[in-house]
C-alpha cells in the first residue's frame, strides 16, 4: 500500500506521553502511528526534526462573524487565524448578522463556510423563536445551542423561568449541548442603569456592572431551570470563584454540566483593565487576582473542563469609544491562546497532557466530535505541530485575524505552532497559510 503522507521524526503526544514516532496519513485519516521502519510507502515524506505533534487543537468558542459583520472578520480571515494559532477545528458562535437561529440562516452560513473555511468548523445556533424548530436545526447540523443570558439575542424568552426550562428541555431531547453565557440580565441591566445615571462611564464601571454576583445568579438560575431535563449544559467563560463553586457542586450532584475558561481570565486581571483601558473590556470581564487564582485551581481540580479563546474580533474604532457603554466587548484570541498556554506549561502552571486535554480531548468529547481530540489510528489527521522551545514575541500587526490588536501584544512567549494539518492536508506552515479557502470541512453536529 502507498499512503498519502508519512511524517517522520515526530515527538507525538500519545495517551499522555511524548513518544518518538512516525505518522502515516491516508485519505485524511491517521493510518498508522509507529516506528519509521514500520511505515508503509508514501507519496510524500516530511521530516519533522523532532517537533512536538499534538492532536489538532479545538477552540470551541470563537466568533467568526462574516455575513453582515465581515468588516470585523470573515470565514477566511478567522479560520486563517485559527490555522496560524494551531487550531484545526473551531466552533463558531451565532451572534451574527443575521443571527444564526433558523434552518435557513444556518444553511446559508454553512454554504458560505464550506467555500471559505481553512479549518474544520462547526456552527452553533441560537434558540429559534419556535422551539418546534430545535430538532430541525440539530438535523441541519448545529453543533449546539448558545444561550446568551445577558441580553436578548436568540428567539428564546429567557426572562421567563418556564420558557427557559422548555428551551433547555427541547435542546436536551434533540441531544444538543447548550453553551451558556451566564450573566443575569435583570441584575446587569439594573447595575448598568444606576451607573449610567450617575454618569459613571469608565472601564472600571463596566466591571462593577458585570459583577461576580451577576455571573453566579445566572449560573444558579440556569441550573435550576435545567432541573428535570437531561440537557448537557456547558458554561462558557466562567470567571469567578463563586461561579466555579456552584458548578463544582452541580457536578458533585451528577448534573450533566461542563465548563470552560478563557486564557484572558487566566492571564489577565482587573489590574490590566486599568492599564489597557477600553481594549481590555470583555464580557464577562476581567476580575481581581483571587478569581484569577480560583480559575487556575479549577484547572488543576478539573472543575474546569476545557479552554475556549472567545475570539471576539472588532475594529479599532469600535474598541476605542470614550464611553464604556458604547465600546464593543471582546478581544481576538485564536493566535495567542496556544503560545500563552505553552508558556504557562514552561512555567509549570500547567502540564502538557492537561493542556492537550483542555484544548483537544475534552472539547471533542463535550461536542461529540468523534474523529477528533486524540492521536490514534483511524482518527482524523488533524495535527498541531509545535516548536516547543522557540522564544518569540507576539506581534498583533502580524495576525491573520482582521482584528490586529491584543492585550498580549509585545509579550515574550515560548512555544510556537509551526504547522497545522487539517484532514491530512498542510494548511499552515511557519505562520503562512499554504492551502486554499474551502479546504476545511463544515462539521455537522455529532457526525464528523
Ligand atoms: O467579550 C465578548 N465578546 N463577550 C460576548 O459575550 C460577546 C463577544 C462578541 O461577540 O464580541
Ligand atoms: Zn459570551
Ligand atoms: Zn463569546
């Protein structure tokens, strides 16, 4: 047999250990992992010179925009950023223009992604207005439903406990995960109104409005509403000690709940908001060091299941409003997440196997991405290849994302993604995109 590609001299992350090996790839799948002498003949041989090979990383929380918001990011720029950052798969959020919340909108977005994506992409849907459409959205391939509790975005009236319960129940009955942005809208609005009336319009005021209590209240309310459903709830970007405690208790009570944190909340604190001003305004916001430490503890104790970048591209103008209530929230993250985490591995805050669990194995499990998350014969040949020792400086102007700003601009990091393989094809090589838009696949929920 002659396979498509053999990668030699790899240091691959296999079942939690680094193993010297070769990897044979055939028709987009990992055909075999073993000694070089055991490899079949191949059309192409690549010498990896002892680079580290991880399963293709998965970012389960990105905003790729496109359509009406293509001025901020589109599938090509966003998935180029993913490949450059070492991600082979991304899951895209539905707060788009139009909002992804109908079969038609999902289909249109899938068609667009099919032509433009450079990595594998799964699409979330918001809840439709008519819950009768939930199963049709799942059949169309939504990877999950996003519930944004801080404002009214999708079609579900989440102010009402009963309709919130009905929404969660119907997603669970269709076997879909519900990814939740947990901020209590009523409390948030009340806080905001008081601050606005007092003309408190600075970055610190945003942090007051989006308090820990706002997060905790939403998590508690959501868990209550999901009672008597079997729905898998995945809490996005948890930021507070209290929030994690409530999730930890729910896990002990054997609820089907998982949660994610972002590198932003691990690497930065409210002190940085004073330094960066509007640029560091993200929602939920950066908090003080006690919360930051609680998130790191959550990584070790495994209350935290996964990492998601919450890649949220905006234009420089949108980020530089003088009034915090007018600023667009979020920062890009696809090109900084992996180097930041590798740097923390080097600093012994995280082990490499745990990082792989957080950025590949767990997201694959949570979202049912069957061929993904592990390096094993038969899995998809999605590979993230890393120069583990390379010291370099983050330069936001070099981002593939349209959003060329970052709180990490100028940071010295160790460890760089140097090649990204997607379904057996090389998409990124030494920071350059070497494949054509459309080479990635649109993942249709549950199927890969
Ligand atoms: O920081 C954020 N950015 N938080 C959100 O909830 C939305 C996101 C975005 O779409 O920009
Ligand atoms: Zn969010
Ligand atoms: Zn988000």
